[in-house]
C-alpha cells in the first residue's frame, strides 16, 4: 500500500508544477520512455549517489523552489 501512495504523491507533485512536468515529458520523449519510467530512472539515479551527492542535489532543488524556478 505504501508504494502506491508514494507513486500517487509523485504524480500529484508533477501535476502541480508545469515546469517539472515539461522537463519530464522532454526527457521521456528524448529517451522513448514513459513518464513513469523517467521518474523511476531519476529515483534510481538518486539512489546511486553518495550521501553528499544526494544532499547537494537536494540543496540545489530546494534553491530552485525558493527562486520560483520550479
């Protein structure tokens, strides 16, 4: 039940930000993957980062949110 909830939340987050949705759609189109596959690809890539890399990425994304970029 928890994974379904997480997927629903991810879908909701993408729906909230047209900019994020556009980025995911462009990536899906260029790689011939579905939106769901692109999201999973990103999640798997994050898992491969070390702790410092994940923190740096989180800081970058948070700053984009603060700046209104996403």
